[in-house]
């Protein structure tokens, strides 16, 4: 049995000393031993009292004893979490998509990462030396999937009997669309940040015990994030701010995209079929024109076609912003003052993007030979945080009022 549960334990010849090559084997053995000792202690204690082990759980959740403790301790008195419509909606969102969901998602993603890497190490032949230095990319992928899961129901759209459904409560709640959108997006996006912190701490604590090559993977991860260090007093905060804003903006845009996909599944399916077909037809045309003769001209043609289509995105960002802002003002979702404040915050992010783009901390992006359209998009991407916020307000307004 010891050889099955702990195969790495080996006995020194001629003695009773047992040795393990990996510290994780000691860790697993200590966990099993401690758990069994605790169960044995409470089991013997309950048997001596003529009770069963299940009675321990009943005594822990005994509301009578909890009431006595609460009366003796000077606990602070707080306001009811539902004393207003804003507080009630915030409390509801925290219960559905708040701290507990973030904690569960972070622990689940960390456990999945550790389990997958442990299984890879376990299934490899003995003496193999796998190159798992970049395996931290697996954690990044699982974190991205976890973030999508935490934000996909941000707007309250769910499937019911095979059709998208929005509850009557969400449509008639006595709360403005602006407040409702702020609460839902704020709680969901904050949960993704909290889940990432929980996942990082869990892997950092348990990784050395459960992953044999964890130190090497950790060194490569720290080397990859070294771009945030060694800068001036403004360079490091600027890069961290840009990274965080970029992640949250991407999640908000993805959540909005998935919401519209659920609401209009048939048009979304048609578009998802047209786009690959369009790309395939372009590839056929280029193959017929250039063939395999001139690879450089073929690559240049692909870049030119991509640049011509990128102009559509460059023009779409400001035009869609103006259209949606006018509709929000017309439907009284935002007042003129609120729109000015929102535009000012978006302008700040655009200026930060502009400062990063033309500074020395832009990863030598402008040192490459880029076209005007690519430079135009890099400038316009500073408006994406404002676009994501306006699109979230516009989407919530359309969902509630049609």
C-alpha cells in the first residue's frame, strides 16, 4: 500500500530510514496523516459520549449556541444590505458573481493547473526531462477561460427552454440603467481580478510541493514579467495600468459580444459562417494569382489586404462611439454632465495610450516598419476602454427597453 500511495519513498538499506526525492511526497503524507488523526480523535470522543461522528457537524451549526455567542460578543451593528435599490442590487450581484464565485473560480483554476501538470509529470517515463518551463501559459489559458465564465452572464441574459431569456425583475427594477450597468460590470470585473489573485497565491504556495519542476517554471514566468521592472517611477505604473485596463476592456467587450450572440443566435451563426468563407475565398484568389512562385509578393499582398480591412475597424471605433452616445443621450440613460465625465475618463485612457505609444517603454513598437493604418489603429485603441463602457450602457439599455 505504501508503494502504491507513495511510490517515491525508498528505504535505506540496512536501516529503518525512509527517503523521498520530492518534498511533495512528505506534504501529501502529512496531509493524510493529519486528516486521519483528526477524524480518529473526534470519532473516539463521540463514541465515548455514546454518539456518532455525524453529531460533530450538527453541533458546529447549532444556531442556539451561535445565538449565545453573539449576545456575549460586542459585534458591530451595520445597516441592512438592502436598505435601498442600489444597495439591494449590489448585494444581489455580490451574492451571485462576487467574492464567493471569485474564490471558487480561482481555487478551481489553480487546482486544474496543478493537477494537469502533476498528471503530465506522472505519465512521463522515468528519467525523462520534459521542458515545462513555459507551462505557466497553461495557467494563463485557464485564467482566461475562468474570466469568461465569471463575466458571460454579466447582463442577466440566460437560456431558458432553449431560448434567451431576461427576467422581468431585471427589466422593471427601480434602478437606472446607468447604475445597473455600473454595479453589474463593476462586480463581475472585480471578481476576475480577485480570482486571479487567489489563483496566483494558491499556485505559488502549493506549486513547490506538488510540481517537481516548479522552480524552473517560476523563473521563466518571472523573466516574462520582467518588462514591468527596471523602469522609471512612471514607467512601471503606466505599464501595469495599461495591462490591467487592456484585460478588463477585453473581458467587457467579450461579455457584450457573447450576450448579443445569445440574443441573436441565428444572425450570429450566419456571420460566423460568412467570415471564414470570405477569408477562404481571399486565400484562393491569392493562391491563383501568385501560386508558389513569389513568396515575398504573396506575403505583401496578404499584409495589404489585412491593412485595407483594418481601416474599417479604425473608422468603426469613433463612428460607433458617436452613434451610441447620441442614443444614450436621447434615451436619457446618461445626462449631459455624466456623458462629459465619462468622455473625460475615456480621454485620460486615450492619452495614456498615446503617451505609452510614443515613449521609450512601448517594446520598440514604432521601431518596426509599420504602415499608416497600423499606426492609426494603435492610436485608436486608446478609445477602446471608452467604447467598451459606452457599449455596455447601450447594450443594457437595449436589453431593458428593446
